[in-house]
C-alpha cells in the first residue's frame, strides 16, 4: 500500500514528505476507509508498533471502542462536507495493551474533482497531561486518608442528587456516622492506629454500599452517606448492615487487635424544600440520639409523608421490583417467567440488605442468573416462531447480558465486585430495563402469532 501510494507522489513534494517523516509528533495519511497510507516514526513510537505492523491495522483497530463512534461521526461529517477539519481527544491502545491518550487533528485532502483522497492526521501524546488532570481532580475531590469523597465533593454530589430526586419525587435517606469513643482509640493506640481505624471503617462501608450511593468523610471521625431511591425502612436496614459489618471487623495492629463500633443517625425525606445544611443538622440530631441512647446503634427519623411519594416503577426504583399488569406480554409462559425473575430479584435484595452470609447472597445470585439464562432460551424460541423481525438482534442482547452477568458473578466470588453493584446490574439492567423496555418490542409479534393459531 505504501509503495503504491508513493509512486503517485510528485518529486516536488519531497520537502513535505521529509517534514512528514521526521515530525516530532505522530502523523499519518489515512484512506477514507480507515487504512493507513503512510505513517511516520513518531506515530510508530507512540503506539509501540513498527511501521510494518501498524500498516497492517486501521485506525479503528487501535482506537478505544468508547471513542470510536464520535471519531467516525467526525469522519462522516468531513466526507459529507459539513466540516473542513476536526480535533478531538481520544484513546489509542498501545501495542503492549495499555491505554494512551492522544490529541487528534484531522483534515481532508481532495483531488481536482473534489473527491476525497486521504486524511492528514496529526497525533500528539497527551497521556501525561490527562493523568495529571485526573490526579489533580482526585486530590481536589477525595479525602486523602480514606480515598472516599471529601467534604466539598460530598456536598456537591449530594446537592445535585437531591435536586434530581426532587424532580422525580424519589425518597432519600441521609446518614451521619461517627466512630464511637474514637478519642479513646487514639489515646490508647496512637494516632497512626486511629488513622487505620478510619480507613478500615471507610473500606467496610464502601464495600456494602451501592454504586450510586454517595459516601464522604465530613471531618475527623464523622462520615456521611446519601442513600438514593431509599425509604426509611430500607434506609434503616442498610444502616444496620453497615453498623453490624463494622462491629464484626477487627483491625490487626502492632499494638494488638482493635475493635470499634459506629453510631448512625439519619433522616428520610424527599424533595428539595430544605437545604442540605438543614438535612445534615436533622441527621446529626438523630446521630446525637443514637449516641445518647448507648452508642453502637441506628436512629433514623422519618420526614417522608405517604402523600409525597409516587409509586416506584421497576425502572426507577431500587427498593423493590413490583410486577404490574402493564408489563404483561399476553403470553402466559413469558409472563410467568418474568414474574418469577422479579421474585428472585427481590429475594436477592432481601438477602443483601438483611444482611445474610456472602454464600447465601451468592446462591441467590447464581439462581437468578441461571433462571435468566433459561428464560432467554425460551424467549428466543418463541419470538423466532412468532416471526419477530429483530429476533437475531434480541438474541445478541441476551448473549451480552448473560456474559456480563456470569463475569460479575465471578468477580464477586473473588471479592473484586461489591454485592450492591452486582444487584444493580442484575436488577436494573437485566430484569428491569431489558424486560420492561426491550421485551416490549416483541409483544405484538407474540400476540399476532397467538391469534393466528
């Protein structure tokens, strides 16, 4: 490809190609279909490939999949004449597998007839800059000791989520947490052990929380959590799960085994009628009551009125999945299986928030994944028989969901994924969103097929 391309280059373009080959930044001439026509040494050094290896790929092959759609959209807009040039930050895969960040600048060269010949791409390595930006953001938003949100970040995220929840009239629970007799831990074992206790407490709580809950260190031994889509009943169960998990844990130090407990106060509410500062004071008052009544306990005040709350739908709610006749397909077997998956999902939720042993949660998880897999097989057979035109695409969605479910179950067994994140995927993405959103597309095919028989 390179030799053929160079044959068509006139001799008076030698200066351009010398500048191209020896440029200090990566440069490439790229065909409209994405194949490399010419690459320089800097680009080879940046990606880790030698020239021959790189020429056997396309820019699509080494582009991170999350950035590819945006890049291709720019390419199409240039080819259609909507843009003359474009610039974007994106990621490449280095030959050794790591991800590198680049700044890409692209323009199009056309022939005399206006037909596209090739793209001129300039590629600058900005990995160090992006990593520095990421580190600066981390330092500005993260508590350096516990690696959770610092006070400012917690307030920013929480205020934003309160406004979002107010729009959808969703319940929230704000928790304040304090390590009991923390001064005694510092005085007895030293501030170094006290710091380890704070980190241990944060790690234990973080492992029990869901991915969308907001967790931050407010100051000293005080922590706060915003539980999204949570009413007072579920909020109390989650808080008790956190309290018991901390109580069970032991901190092994050079000065001996350290045990400690936490007290938790909270306020259940909805809407943005009061400021976050006012809600924090309400939660802090409940924390004071927990401490005053003996410590190592949970007190949550309910500021939720029944009339304030809308009925949760499976797509929005996390408290519990409830079957509704609006989800019925009209096919008896499909509807029975869907309802069965709702029940299994709620059993997993109950095991998770009680809490029960990890092995019990794992059993519920494995059973749910197995039933989902069997249901998908039944569903595929029925929609193919019914002549659903997008049966093959639907089957691909099934494979993607099952593969991901098996993978996260494996990660959970190895202690590399929190149970809350596992539940969120299975309940929200697999059971709720797929069943309620995607499956609805084939209901009419099932019903038409049933009537024709």
